[in-house]
């Protein structure tokens, strides 16, 4: 329904006060309750004096709603942008936010897809995720208000969230218990890595064989890569710790290491987003990095100093230099569609180089895409991104 219980609103305000996000994405905004509270607290009550006018607001508050009939003028007055569509798909088109709120959303998905949505939210949040959710099987609900998406398709317990939540409150509602959970991105990543390591235990190829040996893909060699010299260009403060990660949960050091395997070469980065993958790939400044996206999303300081990187907006498959690249990094929609299109293009045109794939374990389409690749490949998630890193060698 377009509204929800009220008992959890005080903890929500506590979480807002505790984290003070400068940007927030409200998924399943409904009648706009979360947006109203966030706007009032972050801009009007605790913001700079006199910030009650829209033109003076500083916090970016966006929302996603799947049922367009819920959206009226009062939500448009509070939110900066409202995106209509299924959050599972829409979030792939957005940038990052300091906080993402999933308000009464997960129960409307089947469990497997709900877990995938959680992973996507973590990938798009800089710091915190807030989950508001009915708990237990008493919360049965069919389609209401003429909205087929209102049906509850899964039931949840607090035990499913306990491994990665930082703070929580549980309230007794006439329909059953209801919870609100604060998640720190790092805690979720730590939990996810443990789960992935358990699932993939003994599946990593020995470091003495294959692509790992050929390209010195091991923690010792990669640990020698120091990205601090490039950190001044990271404009998004919330992303800086991720860019400088030394715990092998992010992929930036791995990409910088891969760039050092080549000299005076072309490297392509497909899926610029904020621009930080291309930045890491510029680690070896003898190379030329060409980064493509379909829209402008970069968040960089001193971008004019990055003269070894060429940031472009357009169709990367029309750039004749792509097939000359020693290394291609592909990090785009994560739905298997464009990934397969690029893969087929490279095969058809007899590409001879390395393809680095991000998020190969993020969701079922990406897992299927990775498993279908027949060329020599290596799952190097233990050295790169917690959501899956893979290397494909088209030279073999």
C-alpha cells in the first residue's frame, strides 16, 4: 500500500541524525512519507538556518515508484526526481546515494530476486541502507488499490538480517511484528564475502596455474599497487574508502594492477559511471584509457589533469579502437543483455586481448553470462570485487 505503520519513524529519524546523508534514494516511495521526513529533518530542521524554501534545499532526495497512480503533486514538491518503474531495473540506471531506503519493498519480491535487489542497493549506496519491513507470515496481502504490485510474495524474519545490521528496532503491529534496520555498507560487504567464500570454497584455481600465474594475479603482487596518488581525483567522499580498499572487497587495485601489465597500450573502460574505474586503469600512465558511458555521470576532481584518460558518451561498439585494446573492462547494466552483446561483438571480430568483467556473481543473469563464456577465463573474485570479478583471455 502507499503507506506503512508509523512506529518506526522515530528510529528512522535517529538513523538520519546519526548518518546525516547528503543524498537519499527512497525506493517504493508510495505516498512520500519517508521523503517528507527526510526533507524536513535534513534540510529544514537541522540544515542551515532559513532552508525551508525549495531553492535553498541542499539534500538530494530521489524516489522510485512502480505504480504511477500513487504519484501526485505533493510528492513532486518534496522529491528532486521521481523515477517510475520496477526498482530492480531502475536502480541500474542511477548513480550512488549516501543512503538508500527500502520501505516495505522486499516482501513484494520473491526471495531470490529480493536478495539480488539488496546487492544492487549496496552497490549504489555510499554508506547506509535502511530496510523497513513486516516480519513473519502473518503479513499476507493480495493486490489492493488496483495495484497488482501490492501482493506480498515473500515473508521475512529478523534472523535473515541479523548478520549484517548495525542497529534495529522491532514493533508489534496488529498485523504482526514490524522491523526497521540500519545497515552499514561495509558490514553488508563483509557478510556477503563470507557467504560467497563459503559457496565458492575450493573453487578458486590454484595460484600456480592458468591466468593467475601468467598475469601475477595474487594478493602479494596486487598489494604492491598503491592508489593513493590518484585519490585526490575522487570527488565523492563516500566512495574514497572504496577506491582505496586494501581488503580485497573492491576491484580498483586489481584493475590498476592489470593496467601495469601493459605499456604504451590502449585500455577501454565500458561503463564510466563516476569515472573511478577509468581512474584506477590510468595507474600506468604510459597507457591511454578510453572510457565510455551512455550518459554523463562522472564525479571527479581536477578532471582536466587526467590527460591519459578520454571520457566519452556514446556507443562504444562504434569506436574502431576497441578491438586494438590490450584490456577491456566491462561494467554496465548487470542484466546480461549488453554484456552478451559486447561479448558476441568481440568474438565476431576476433578480438585478441583481455576482458575484465565486474559483478559476475551479482545476480542470476550475470552468473549465467559468466558460465556461458567458453574462452579461457578465471574467477578472481577473491582478488577483486565482492560481487564477482572475472578475467577472460581472448588471446588463448
